[in-house]
């Protein structure tokens, strides 16, 4: 038997099989993992078990990373104006389900319902920021800045930047920095819906990534880590 909390917050004794076992989501499909060991997910407010999570093997993780990276290689060639349409639909779904998501956060993190709704609202603000990316990408041009001269600016890679709104906290950058023994490295900060990726001790991103910066940008599945755009002025002689 397991202890579960009812939607009204009462503790119930239920057969172990009634506690749902979660599934993997790999390459766009849900997968059962009946032969994996499981670990309980508890409601920290009541201590009751609300689900069992299958413990992924290294092979499961590798399959997920490879599938995500393959998708990323195609996705990054999709124009930004088309990519954000998915985010607009995502934002609509999150807005339509604020209360349902907030209840899940309450169960998993022990927050009050109001706090959980606030977390969802902050999440929606991050989606807003990501939706605005196409308007942040263009350079600019000025015709006839001088006699016979046009000027335009392009955005090109310079350093590495981190966009928290795109981060899915997969932990790949944490693992890569750890494997390379970067002294500061990257780490998980917070918990539940507020779980974030960051540099320990409020360090700078450059110090957290160091020699693995290029690898992390390459393997970050969502583009949350990218090379910074640097406006580069180009002067063009129009031959007038
Ligand atoms: S920054 Fe990228 S690689 Fe690092 S945890 Fe976030 S999504 Fe994963």
C-alpha cells in the first residue's frame, strides 16, 4: 500500500499499483519503462507518494539526447518567425491551464496555490520573452550615410549568452562542465517549477563554462546557450 493525497488534500491508503508510474518522453513519443527501477515522487506538504518515476539508464538518456540533437539540427534552420508560432501556441495552452499546472506544482513542491499560480505567471513572462526574439534579431541599414556610401549592420556570433526562458533544465551543460572538471562549472538552482540552471556562487557564465563553452552551445537542445550576437558595422561603397 502507498499513502496518496486526494484532490481535496485528504491522505488515502491505496494499493501500490494505483500510484501512477511515469513514462519517458523521447523523440516525440511517450514510452513505458516497465523494467526500470522506480523512485517515489512525494508531496512535500503531506509526505504522500503521488507517483513513481522510472530511473533512466545511461542508454535511455543517450537516446533522448541524440533524438533531441537530431531535432535541433533541423529546427535551427526553421526561420525564427515560424519557430515562434509554436511558442505562441504553447503560451495559449499554458494560459488556458494555469490552474491545472498550479495544482501540479502544489503537489510536487508543497507551495500554496497562490504561490504556484505566481510561478506559472512568471513562466508565461519567459515565454513572452522568447516570442519576441524575431524582433530582436535584425540588424539595420542606412542608405547614403555619406556620398556614395551605404552602411548596414549584421549580427554575428561573439561570446556565449544564456537565455533562461529557453532552458529546459536538461542538465547537459552541467554534466559537460563537470566531466571537463571546470573548477566553477554549472549547477541546478532552486526546485520544482522554479528550478533553474546557473553558475554557482553567482559566478559569470564565462567562468562556469570555460573550455566547454563551444560544446555546451553545440549540445544545448533548445538554444538556451548560444553565441552572442555582435552588431558589426559594414560600410559599402555603392560606386556612385
Ligand atoms: S542551458 Fe541548455 S544544456 Fe544547459 S540545462 Fe538549459 S537547456 Fe540544458
